[in-house]
C-alpha cells in the first residue's frame, strides 16, 4: 500500500538537527522512507528559502508515489538498504508503471521521477544520513526534443474572447486574465501573484516580481503594443479593459489597497444575473476580495471554452502562454526580446518557438537579403535542351 500524501511540516534543515538515533556526526541510514522524505523536505526548504510550497509538494508526491512505492514493492523498508542496483531497477520499474488514468508514464514523467529520486538520495548522502552516493552512473532518460509548442488555436481564442460578456464584472476580469496569459505570456502562477501596483497603465507594462516568477527574478512585460504615428503604444482596447477591471476591483473590494491582489474573487453578487433568470447561484463561490487561485483560473478557462464551443483541452493557461511565444516568434520578435518577456533562463527554451515558424523565418531571411550590395556572378547558361530542376 502506498504511503499517505499528508502535508509534512517544513521548518528546519537536517543539518541543524541531531542525527536521528545516532551520536552527532555519525552515519545513520536506519531511516524509514517516510522519515527520510520528511527530513529531505525540511532540509530542502531551509536551504532554499524561496522555494514554493507547490515545488515541495511535487517532490513529496514523486518520492512517495514513485520511489517509496517501488521500495515497498521490493521489500526495502530502510533507506540504508537501497543500493545502486535498486536505483537502476527503479528506472526499469518506471518503464512499466501505469498511472491512475491507466496510461503509461511519459518519458518526461519518468525523468521527473528519476530526478526527484536522485536529488533525494544525493541529499541524504551529503547530510551523512546514508554512507554512499548511489546516484553516480545512473544516467538520465534520453528525451526527444519538445514537439511543436502546443498553443491554443487562434480560432478558439477568438471564440472565447467574443463570448465573454464585458457588461459583467466577471466577464471583464476573465477577459483581462486571458489577455495577460495569451498576449503577455504570463504563467498562471505569475498571473495570480500580481498585485494592483504591478500593473502600470501609464508605462503600459506589468511587473512580475521575483517571489512569483519561476526564475526568481523580477522582470517587466509590456502590455500588447501597436504602432501609432511611428511610435509604440498600448493597444487602446487593452488599456481600456485593464482600466475597467481596476475600477471594478476598487468598487467591489474597497478594502483592497494597491499592494493587494490584482485578480480577486467577486463574491456571490457576481451571480446575481443568474438569479434574476431563476438560476441558482454557485454555492461554492468565495467571498469577494480573495486572491484568485491557479486552480480557479483553470476552471474558469474550461467553463468559458465549453460555453464558446471551443475544446477545453486546447484552452489551458500554459497553452495560452505557448500562443504568446509562438505568435511572437512568427511575427519576427527577436529571440532575446522574447526570452526576457517569457522569463526563460536559457535562449534554448525560447528558440523552440522560432523552430516552428518556418514561413515567417523564410520571410525574415528574404527581407534581410544578406547578398544585397554584392555583385554576384551571373548564372552560367543552360546547355541546349535542358531546363532547371
């Protein structure tokens, strides 16, 4: 039976604790898996103060449902009894693992499980909780390069935007959120982490703070721009939309200040138009003024996609982000500029969007015409009776 995924307290590194059951400084591998995983999560959180709870939850789930479950299947009750041969067998075990949905793990899913296992075991060795580093020599899975970025189709995005009612507070809020994901490339965690003072309408840009950014670095992202009389400016429709949402937010939640959440719940009143038609309000609606959650954004997208007649599977926060990256690359935005806007650490991550913009890439090379200004030799005459291939 797989161990429970109970929340584990994260307070202090194992370095500051006395080794469990042994004199200080001695090697202790006599740890059950649940205790070892708990120590790892505590230590990892203490050594990385900015780590997100969701990241710790990811490690916890990977270790409990993958590594610890494998060890239990093999009858390995203590961490000290886990060998390099067992770790290699774990790799083979992942190949045959079937998820709760009845499908095998993807190559990326296998890699995530193996990465979590190796990081956990290496950390235990560095903390002298197990004597040997058994991760050396166990190689990563060979993963194919990412396929074409899976962006929300333009037709589906247009259906959704046209279906939202800008005469209601929820319609304005949801449209504004979709704009920032699809036209600014914000991750859903960055979107819900925005405060009101992160939106600067005068300068036409958004500040993504380090504490909400995946890369832990503050960056600034422009709102959708257009050209007017030779100068760039924020598209008037977007500027008006954002100003409308700020007004609705201040009227609905006057208790919120500039340092409060930008996107918030609107409370039961947002369903008053349903009640007027004889429909029941949502019993699960939260009080007005609470910061909206990432799961709520996903649910909202599913609902508006279904209502608009679009495929909900093609309208997710990350697909909207891919839409921004792919359409920007197709429009000829330089990789360096796109990299900064999307918050990528490596240009390799950003370059994959350009890889799938072949027609636009051909257009860019044609416009550049790198042979311009050179006197190229004339083509040799074709022999009689032959034509060009």
